[in-house]
C-alpha cells in the first residue's frame, strides 16, 4: 500500500503491518525541516523534484540553494538522528518485552 494511502486511512482501521510501517518509518530530512518551519511546502516540493532530477542528496540541495546555513542543517540532521534513536529504543524495548512475556508463558 502506498504511504499516502495509509495516511488517509484511519489508524485504528489498519492492520498490524500497516501500523508497524507507519510507526517505525524514520522521518525524512525534508519532513523534519517542514515540521520545524525551516522550509515551506512549496520549497519541499521543489527540492524533491530537483533531487529526483539531479540525484543530489537533499541536504546538499538545501545548502546549494542557500535555504539555510550549514549550522542549521546540522541541527536538523541532529533532530533526524534523535528521532531515529527514539524509534530504535522503542522497538528494542518492545521486542524485549515481548520476548520476556514469551518466556513467562
């Protein structure tokens, strides 16, 4: 199923696999920049189109366009890394809990 279709479907109506995909999907840099108000939706759309054509990494395009400083980009990459770490830690905790429950049965 296309991720866009998943976002339009109610979470409670999704099967476990669809929920898992949504909950564990790392945020992309462009999503983080948009969420934190560092770029507009129009800028994100334009950057994605240009990235598809050029093959350049998203962060390099942001810098090349002068949209933000290297320092601000590094902060955004740190946000992205911390977000990924939260997902990893949560999944590790969940798997450990399930393994423990399985041993008790």
